[in-house]
């Protein structure tokens, strides 16, 4: 990907963030639950270890957009939270208010949030008030009892980060903006406990924060992909030890388009393939070469069952909103199991993969609206494989 294209992408991202800071978006009334009476309870029969629900979900379509909880699934769409019992069932705005039209900031589903997280039977979210104040807030799992917990900072920049095991990790500003001349003099990576009155603490201070693309917390190690100074298309890979304070560059070419576990890290480099980093040895190996004649724009999502490669076959960035996305499903032997065109995407809209949750892979034909299609993973590799419509 050329530097020019990456700069266009960053400008589009920044514009969307600044627009969301200054405008109050009011969607159309949701007719599906105008007089909603749904109830939300924890499903103890299917509960997994707490960390399964509280850890950052690395493969999502957007940072801290989607929650998997013991109560069901939650998704932040245009500052409103939607609820789905199983992920492949209908998404409805999280509000039980009588006669609420679910189209105003008085709706229980409205948060003004950029990032959401789950911890100990609460939904946490980051929003802004009075333009300059970034706040941490929480609500009950049914959308009631919104309250502000603490102020994170006073800044004209919003926070970028995610919730992870009871903390919110963040930087101030948008990743990579220094590379295109947007000035932000805060070079800190912060974290803050979500369920007490403690103040944010600085985890790492270094000028690489100015050019950060992404960071991932794994136990006491933080992995950071950092844009190279001479280009915004390639990244260095760093590791930071929270125990020793050591910051080390561990690879010269990496991507935030990947996944980190305790022993290995994986990433997809555009039109090269899937690389693996061995945490113990520091060795980087090319696991699977993946090249396209018309490479376009590709993204990889790594999950325990499968690896999903989403390939936009159009080389023109201005045409990314069109219907030309192909999904490749790989197993962990790097064999292609399925190849399918995402032919349900609304023309002129951005539709895409949302998440892998339990037995289902979730998609949206328009990312500005709730998910509306899914794949049943039990059908992968069979003649029953198809996209299913999410209905009531």
C-alpha cells in the first residue's frame, strides 16, 4: 500500500473521529423495540472463565466495538448499544423505557461512547462531555443506571484504547496522526482501573507513542506496532515489559493486522502472507505466502477456530465502499476451507466482517447499522455453507 493511500485512510479516520466529537448523531427510530419488554439474564450454563469476557477481543472489525458477555452480545453502533442474545439473533437497542422512540440521547441505549467494555456485570464506556473532557462511565447490563465514574483527562483529542481485564488502556489522540502532521505532544500510554476511584497511571512514556499503530497487552508484556519514520505503510514491532520497564524493538517489519497470544504472535502483511513471531526465540517466520494479482486491500482476523482473510479486490481506495469483498476462511494449517463473495453488502456502503462469536461468524451489510448476516461454523466445508439472514 502506498504512503499516499495510507495518508488518505488516516485522514478519513481522523475526520470521522472529529466529526463524532462535534456532532450529535440522531438515527432513525428503531421500530423493532419501541415498546420493548425484553429481559436480560446471565446464562450460567454456558459461562466461561471471567477473562474470556473481560479480555480485549483482538480480531474485531473495530476496537472495543463488540462485547461477548455471560448475558449475551452487545455492540456499539453510532453511540447506541444494541443487544443480541446469541450474536446470530436480532440486535435491538438496549432500552426498556416505556414509550421511548430510541432516537434521542434520553434513550437508555445511548452512551455517546467510542469504546465499550465488560467487567463484573457492568458495561463500561468512554465518552466526551463539553468537548474537552474524556470520561469513564458505566451502566447496568440492561441499559439502566448510567453513571460517570471518573474523568480521564481534559483534552481536545479523544482517547484511543480498549478495555482489558478490569482496566482501560489508552493513548490520547488517534494512532499515527503525527505521521501526517497533526500535533499531539502527549507521548504516554496510560491505563486506569474501571471499578474504583483511582486516577489514570502512566504505563509507558516514549516518543514511539507518536507513531503508534496498535498495541496489545498480553500478561505483563505490551506489543506495539509503530509506523516507520520514512513511511506510513510499514511498521516496526516493539515489546515493553511492565515488570522490568524494558522497551525493545523485536522486528523490523510487522503489522497491527494480527493477533497475539502468550507464546506466539501472528500478522498478515499485505500481499506477502501470514508471519509468526516466536516469543521464546524471537524468530519471525513466514507461515503462509498469500499474494493476489490484484491485491487491492486485505485484512486478516485471527480466531481460535479459523483465520479470516477479507480481500477487497479493487485497487482504488475511493472504491472501497463498493461490493467487491471476498472472504477466505483458512484453518490453522493455513489451508483454504471456503472462498465466498460478500454479495449482500449494500452498494455504496461499507459492509464487512464483524466478529467470530461461539458458533457463528457475524457480518453487516452496512457498518453504520446493526449486523444482519451470519455464517454457521458447523456448515463450513460442507455443501450447506451459506450466509444466513439475522431475523427475529
